[in-house]
C-alpha cells in the first residue's frame, strides 16, 4: 500500500512535531537534531497537545490546528503528553490514537551495548505488535448492579486481521523468521479465539514466516525465562499492554523503548516513557527512546539511509560508553545534549560489535474497510440471555422465570452466576452476587425468534424482576454465536 | 474464621488426594511421602479426576464420589489434570475451582539455593494473590455480529473485597510488609477501578501493612526490572494469570511454583505445572512444586511444624546440590525419588544459608455472603444503550435513530464504534465494524425511565435496525453507572 506522506515543494516529507510535556521538549529536540544531522529530507510542522492544551479548556488535550496538521501530514513525531489533574477524562495520547485509528502499536526491543541487564549477552531482539483500538480499551463500562461492574471486551475479525497482517509484514520488513500470536483462546474461545483463528488463517499467506500460537500467560513466562526465543509477538490490546511493558524491562527500561502507532491513514511515533516532570529542564534524560522512535518514523517515510545512520550512531555512542543517568546513575552520566552530540559524531559509522538489522520498507496491509467484514449466508435468533439483578435465592428466581415464560416460545435453560450454572442446581458451592444471567432458548429446534417474541420475553421477565442487560443469542451459518456456562450441558 | 477441616476418629485431618494425570501420580506420591515422613497428622482419601474420568464419559472430568469427598474433607491436594482431546469443553481443574468457589489463587515464589536464574542473589520472595472466580474468566461470550465477538469482564465489589482481604491476611500470616494492588483502573474506571477503590478502602483496616496501587503494565515491567521490590501483589483474574506465570519464571520455572486455591468452604492445593505426559513414569520430574503445595496445605490445616520441616528439607536438599533434570539437564540429575529421599533426610534441619520465613496461620477473611452486597439508597434508570448491527453509514444510522425516538422520552446522545464517538461527527478517522452503540438518554434531567418506556425505545429502534444487545443506564445514589465514550461530552 502506498505510504501517505505530504511532500513539501522542496520534496521533503512534512512531519507534525509535538514537543509535548515535561521532558518532552528536550528529548524531541534531541531527536530532531539527529534527524537533521543525518540529512533526512524532512520538514517539521510544530504543533501543541497535552497539558498546556487541557489547561486552555480543550477537554481532549488536542487542539483543532494540531488535528488539521495531522490530517495533512499523516505523520507525527511526538513527545510524552501529560493530563493535568482535574482536566480531561481521557488522555491526549489516547485521543490522538483514537481520532486517527492507529490500530497497530509496534514496540521493538533489543539488547544495547553497554546497558547491563540480567539478560545481557543473550541477544534479546524482538517486536511486540499490539492491537491498539479494540478489546477492553474500548472502555465500554456499565454498573450492572450497585455492586457489579462490567466492561465489554470486543474483538473483531477485521481488527484481528489488520493487526495480524501488520505483524507478518513487520516480520518481512525486518527479516524476522517467526511470529508468535499470544492469546487466551483456551478460556475465551470467541474473543481471543477469534484472534487465534484469524492468525491461523492469515499465517497461510506467509509461508516464509514460522507462525506459532502461544497462551498469553505462558508467553509472559517464556519472555522472562528465555526472551531470545521470540522474534515478533502479535497480541490483543490488553495482553499487549502488559507484554510490551514487560519486554522493555528486559533491555534496560523505558529510556530505550521506542514505538510506532500505525494506522491506514496516519502514523504516530513516540517514546513509551512518560513526561517525568521532575526531570524537566535538567538535561539528564536519556533521549534514546525518542531517537529510535524517529528512526521508525524515518523508515515509515522512506528515509532508510538516514534511519540506518541514526541507529548506528546510537549503538556507537552506547558502545563507546556514552551513557545517561538512567543507566549509570548521576556520577559520570552523559547529559541529554552530550549524548545527542555523541550520536551525531557517530552517525553512519558501523558499530564495532553491535549488529544492525537490514530493513526493507514496511508494506502496510490492505484490509477491506467494509464494516460488515464477515457476511454469513444464514442466520437466526435462537434465544436470549436476560441479565437480572435480584436478592432472591436462585431457586426462587429460576422457578419464577420458568413460570413467567411458560406460555412463550422459549424455555429457561439455566441461570448462572459469573459464568457458573447454578440453576437447575449442580452442587456448586457458589457465593453469588446480585447479578444472574437467565438463558432462554427456543423450544423448537427450527425457526427463528421474532423481534416481537424476544421483546415479549424481556417484558414478561421484567414484570417481576429487574433486568439491566439483554443479549440476543444468534446462530451464524449454523454455528452458535455464544458460549456455554460452566456446568451448562 | 475457623478452618473447615474434617478430623478422623484418630484426630487427623482428612485430605482428598487426587494423583491426577501424566507425571501427577509421581509428584503426588513424592509429596505424600514427605508429608508422612514429617509426621503430619493427615489421613488421605484418594479420589480420581481428569483424563480417566473424561474418557469414562463424565463431561466435567470430576466424578460424583470425588465431589462428595471434597464436600466432606474441604481440603484437596491434587496433581495436574489433563483434558483429553475431544472430551469436555471445560477443564477438570476449572470445574473443581468453580464448583467449590475457590476465589483466591495464592502463588508464592522465592529464590531457591542452587537454582541459577538471571535474578539469583537478589532475594526474590513474593506472593501473587489472584482473584480466581470472576473477571473475563466467567467466560460469558457472544458473537455480537458475524464478525464481532464480545466477552464480559465482570468485577464485583464483593469479589474484590474477598480477594483483597485475603491478600492483606496473607501479608500478616507471612510477616510481609507491603501489598501492591495491580489494576488497569486508568483505562477501566468502573471494573478495574472497583478493585482499586476496594483496595484503598480495605487497606485502611490494615495500617500495619504498606498498601500501594500499581498500574498492571508497570507491574509487569517492574517485576522484570526489580522483582525484589515486591512482597504481595493482589490483582484481578486475567492480570493475575499473566503476572503469576511471569513471576514463576523469575525463580526457576514451574517446577518450583506451588499454589493454593482458597475458598470460604474448600481449599485446593496443587502445583502450577501441567501433566507433562511425555515424562510420565520416567522418574525425572522435579517434585518441588508439589511438595511446596503440600506445605501450603499443611499450614492450612494447622500443621505448622510439619510444614516448616518440609520447607527446610527442600531448601536443604537444593543447597546440597540435589537438583533435578529441569535445573541441571540430564547429566547428574537427581531422580524424582532420589530428590524425595534427600528431602526426607533433611526434614526439619535448618538450611545452612537459605532463610525460612516464620508463618502464622492464615486468618481467612469473613465477608458477608449477601448477594446484594452494595445497597444504594436511591437509584434510577436514566437511559439505555442499544447495540446495533448495520452496514449503513453512521450518519444514516444516527439520523434514522433520531427520527425513530423523536416522540419518545429519550434522545440519541451519540453513536460510537468500539468506544469512540463517531456520531455526531467529531472528525475521527474511524475504520468501523458493523457494531455500533446508540446511547439514548432521558430528555428530562429528573425522573426515571419506566420499564415500558425502555422497551418501547428498543422496539422502535428494532423496527428499522437489527439490535443484539441492550444495557440500561443506571444511576446509583446520584452517580452515573456508566462511562463515556472517547469524544463523548
């Protein structure tokens, strides 16, 4: 897919530059200096976001002229943004990612010369590719009862396909041999399972890359035990949040963790670390993460040589023992500007020891933008789950619901509490909360519940019990679109 | 709270012993030998579960006489259980945990002498206390549309209170100074936030223990960077699954990872590792995890001295270089029985170097079993979220819903796609799926939507659009029981 880049009249790629908050301006300035020294054909359009914007009363933390700039340039290099206490329910970082649907969060980590960790010498060099839009991060939450909260975990086939294709393309662009997909499909067969099944399907189109599924908890275990076995790890949003932060600790911390947020239209490059206001203006922060984010940005706009030169410069400076406070403590630490100078002196010089990977431009995957990405041939509504709040004993609730639907086309199959069937009784010693799910299924094995029938079921239960949530039970192409409770036949 | 133990006529605690599958019988036999050699006042009632039970056609993997035994003894020591391919949708492990509501999963890890890891010498010694019943593990999943899957993440105040109190009691029983609560409350303010707020409330009752909240991704980062800073970590089910498997890798792997599953009525003790059928009958497996699970079991039934003697024996054997295949490879490895003999020889002997913690009996928390654990004074229904499947452009959907509810007591506040508001338009470049949420709120700031009004809203939208999911919007004691979408005012 063609890269979306805005070229200036002089043929340079225009990049929206957001200095950000706290130590942001210092590390962004360091990154800007090395990009310019490397001779990259870049022009900057500087824009604001974050704390200063919130305090002006813009609740999103991102002003209109920043949004306008990003819509034009399609490429952003940004420093960390802060949300001042009392302003904004959502962070400006999240606003930018959501506004521009940057669905893919790319988080490379590698061992750096001179940066000692418990894993030094093992050659850790991997990329976490994290889905960045859906999953629990949609943030759709409801108090189902006064004491029971719910968040919706949403995983789509389209979202899964986009992130998985991106992961395989990252593997190809970086000459990597293996992609692991980390899910909890053994427990969440529909949601995490959708990611796993999509992975297995897409993997067949990339026979040159080894594809392997791994249970996410085992992945965390293996990342600590033997991180050098991993190359690319693709995963859902929440899992990826945890795994990617885990991996950055393997190689020396957030000072060395760059990231790219890739969308079909826009890409945002940023260091993973925060704005560290305590260190702002003190010229002590490690700018490596920001410089390497700029390297990812340069590759995105096709400046492969400048990207390579900067990566070599960073590795060279580290090899020569130019190390910042986060690595060596206060004594003998290079300042932010001294480290930047050292990188500039070594631009494009091959490091003595450290290997530098060869990169090809990343081929952004094309995935249909049809909202109805999956189109079944047949479908029917075979039942309805009605979630009820009650302090009645479950036997009373169950018998009451049975009576209420006695004359209807559905029957009560079971009542469950947080996933465990408790009516009809199974002998489970469940300590219930006031949140029950009544599963009502068609009496007939054929046909379809009508809209009116579904509403009538809800109405009749609602006449005696307080419901707060209803789910239709769909069957698509003969396959039930719902899982069974623990203990349900 | 009084411990539930079944005493035999000779005054011994009766324990249900489940040898389990694969290498299970070998490690369980090793644990049994050390328990008996330590002189613990235990009698065993051996029962089956797992593969052999599934293949007899019992879909839960747990036969009635095993359930009956557990109901009597209230204490289980069990080996790993396997689910043979093609049998059972749920594992027998999960069946046991669900049947007996073992809400608290306790996962201690500590550095062991002679077991080299990248963290050796740093004194890692921590306990993860994982909620074991609710969260995404309720497994309540629906295909919302043909291409969008949903899983419900459920967190209750009662469930949070139980696990958090358990964590503080673990800290007191083990003389630990600090409890971290790891959540993603910054993103999931209602669900993960409920865990965080409960932690902050309960912590005030334990002033002698330092209480600290940590964002779960940072917790994973810090566990890799500086694991020795942690003492007790309490967390939700999914987070805890990942974090506890991460921690077991810090100290030498699953061969050293015991666990307790604590319920108000029943407690189940087991090694974390699987049944490893490949090694079954070869006398090569490290029985430490199972022995240490027995140590946890002994403390649970009040056999503190026998527990201490075994822990000392294990540490002594490891200090003397008696190491199994998982630690030293095939050459020079002690067999399962040789390791067990070595432990028995050293029972109750103080290790030369390794510190052994002093334990007090764990005080099991008492939490009201009222299902309606939180009782608001005032409540009202202020709106309804209707989830719609459509391939219409969102402007068309939005205008249509506005027309459909024009004469009703509610108005369309917004339409969102996976958490981001897209109607009325905000400028977001969202790549939508065929799953939209229409948020309908009362026009009047006062009063309450009636049951009939809610159903009429659903009916009127359903007349033109396909809905699959409805959530009432509740307000409890004046506080909205629902979050806003990204971009919603």
